[in-house]
C-alpha cells in the first residue's frame, strides 16, 4: 500500500526540477551581472542591481524611436480619468503603472528593436535567456500625479526604461527614484538612488525594487516621453504568449455613432431646449442648448468615442498664432461615417435652429478634445473672417461643478494698446475682452459661429481627470466641406507638395471655392479628396516603414 500522498511525489518533483532549471538559466545571470560600459552601476544592500546605460542607443536611433512612438503609437488615457483612483496596497504602493498616457507597442517591436537586443548582449555574462515583454510608450506631463510602484517581478526579472526627450535640463525634473523596501509606506522608507532623464538613456533594474517616476516641472511645457518594459526569462510560455498578443497593423476602429435616438423618432422643440444666447458686437451668435440627448444616448456616445478612433498627441505650439487652440490630445473621427448617423441628424437640426433656419450645413471636422488641468490652451478662431461656419461643442463630463472650471470662454477682438502688448504679451495689434462663458454641463451643446475668438479653459486642480468635448465643425454646403477637408489633408498629410498640389492648396486657402461658382465641381473635389487621402495614407505607411527599418536594422 502506497503512503498517503505518494502519487503526487512525481508531480511535485517535476515542478521543483522545472523551477530549478529556470533558476539555473536565469537566476545566476541576474546576480552576477557586470556592465563594462555603464554610466552608473548600483547594488543595494540586498544585492539588487540598478544600471544606467548611455552608450547603447546612438543619437540617430533615439530620434527615430521618438518619431516612431509619437506618430504611430495608439495612445490611451489610462482608466476612467474623471473618476480614477489609484489602488494602493497595505505596503503604501501601487501594483500598477500610474502614467496617465500610455501606448502598448507591438510584438514586432519587442522582437526586432535593436536597442533591446543590445541590452541583452552588453552585459557580462549575456542576458541570452531573457526576452522583452510588456513594452509600452509613456508620456508624462507637468501636473501629472504618479505613485510609488511596487516591485512586480521575481528576483529573476529586470525592468527597464528608455528616455526619449531631447534637450532635457536638470531643472526639468522627471527623475526616476528608487526606494528601499524596508518599512514600505512608513516614515522610515527612504530613497536610495535618483536617475535623471537624458535622450537615449537606458535604466535597467531588478523588478522587485520600488520606483517613483516623477512628472516634469511646471516650467516644462512639453511631454516627457519614454519607453518601458520588462526582461523576463524566455522559458516562461505565459510571457511569450502575452508578448505576441498585440499587433498594430489592424486599422483603427471607428465609432458607429449608434444611438437610441435613431429609433425614437422624437421631435424636439429647440427653442424650449435653448437656455442661453449671446451676441458679440457684430451680431455673431452663441446658442446654448440643454437636454438634447437622453442619458442613454450620452452614455452610448461616450463609450463609442472612448473605445474607437485614433488619439493624436500634438506638441505644445510655441508660436503665438491665433488659429491654434493648443489642445495637445485630439481624437479624430471619420466624417463620412458620422454624417450618416442619428447623432449628426440631431446636431444638424440644432444648427438649423441656431443659424436662422439654414439647412445646407455639412461637417468637415469631427473630433474629441481631451484637456487636463495643467494644459495651456489658447484663444483662437475656427475659421477665417470671410468664411461662414459654425462649431458645435458637446460636453461629455458627468457631474460637472463650477469649481472644476473648464468653461468655454468667448471674446471680442479689439485694438490693443502698446502698453497692453507689453504687459500681456499680445500677438499683433489685437487684444481680447471676454463677453460670454459657457459652463461644460453634461450633455450641454454650444453652437457658435466659428469666427468668434474662444478658448477651452482647462479644468482646475480639484478635477484630476480630463475634460472631454465632442466638437463638430460645419461648413455652409457639402462642397465647401469637401474643400476644407482637402485643404486640411494637403496641409497635414505631406511635408512637401508637388507644384500642382501646392497651387491647389493656395487656391483652397484663398477661398476661391467659396467665392467663385466656377471653381472645381463638388464631384471633382470629392474625387480629389479621396485620392489625396489615399496618397497621404501611403506616405504615412512609407514613413513608418522607413522608421522601422532604422529601428530594426542592427549593426
């Protein structure tokens, strides 16, 4: 008769032998690493390693990495920002990365990026039994709030971060600080080592260490870009499968703009829904409507906009141009898809009411603007003086309170004095006097003429999430909307234009399509727009391939 439990002995022994094999492959490598070309090599009292490497990534490679992740990564704002709280453990740290803006990088990047291969091979002995996983790009901005991150690895794992922000100064902060594990969360806990950002710098550390990644200083107006990840033993099938899961070759999904109002057939009294109306000195109007969409409609729209579309990061614009709003995070959506939706049907009816019963309006720009408390938006106009346009702004944050700020403020442009220009840094001969302000109540729709100078004010520090607005810009006719889209595609999709394309862009900017009925037909504009969009997509894909070639071609 077998002793009790004897049937399990082979299974237990097998597990132990497997674990011992992993430790033989991975454990001694971690414990005995040396880095001949390290800028800094630090060992804790417990024998944990922190290594700083400045010579692995050449300057051209760092620039290519930066360009690649900024242009081609699929950025997401972590969690539900307006209600987000970080989960801390009893140890006083969070098990999750708390960088607000992240973008997961593909398994192709994991496997082929030269700098990751170099990290594995520059150590002595080499980290040949390790593979990168969990690779993501991150952007930290001034005013972001991060927390101490618990060590989330075995003693056989490494974590790493690559800084990709050029011209970093010591007073810009952004430090990566390592903390002792003794008395975590208590007053006895202390910092062990501080590492500052530097373009192309790699920091590699034992994953069991506690870290705190600081945001930039309030004086730094751009974002602090980096790539982070882990090195794990390649014998772990779980991590291999996880790494291979994400690909970035699928097209970005677009929202359906589905809505319960599509089936309701409800006819609204827009005069009853209008709660405010403002006029500037020229008679230009701002109309404000409440309760145009049901709670179900708003929730559905929020979900569509959050889950779909491509979020683009726009660096802080240092030029004081008055046609730039300086919103740094914008999600753009497909106009052709939107124009067939029930949401547009409702918005077009509202625009007809706000514009004095004109019915030919057509959208040319559909986007979600994402503004946070430390952003610095600017006064701007949405169109030129001679253009007849409206902008519709739908506010999408529930439970908004006045102390959260975030108003849309409208201004009169008046001649500025020399003293005003000196005191307030005014650009040109104009200064602005506010005459109207719209509080961003949930579900509220502001409809205003695009020529009116305005600014989306950021939320205050009491509001830790993001201010979301769904913005739709409309032209008087579909033909004009097609011309505007073609102009924007030519301006944004190409670094250089051929002679005929440059002439077409100049014609579009000058507004010939708006003033001369003989200008190219609506059918011609539509055909040229689709051709130009296709060409811009090909140029973008070619740019991506060239950057990947630079990043993946190793010496």
